[in-house]
């Protein structure tokens, strides 16, 4: 099972000094509309070809628009041996409600 992390929890943990990678798997046009500072952007279809950009020893929190694609990528990363993977609950839509409003 892939754990979910709320945007508020992610920001709290990141701000307290925990090293986590926020992986944004949305398409470039989606990122242009709303982005999260410091996120690593790798569109979903490119993830298998760009795994070397991710540190398997670091927690990876995956982000998309609403949580569906990010969950699929999180499952894929787990299958590739990444042990510390979470799905950002509600995606950028929830991020904007919790963090930006």
C-alpha cells in the first residue's frame, strides 16, 4: 500500500528540515498553470527513463493534479525498489486549497 501525505504535512516536514523529493508528474502545460517551488518535474511518461534523477534513499512524495497519476507513479517507484514513497493527497488541487489559500 502507498501511504498518502497531505500538503500541510509535507510542508511541515520539509520546513522542519526533513529531506524529501517532491516529484511532480504532471505535463508541462499543467505545471505552467500552477507549480510548487522546489519540486522536481518529470512528466509521468518520462519517469521510467529518468529514474536516475531520483535518490532511492530519500523519501519521494509524488504529485499530480488530483492524486490519480501520482498514485500510479508511486506504485511504479515502489516496484523499482524505492522504499520511501508517498502520494500527495489531492494533488495540486488540494495543495492550492491548503497551502496557497
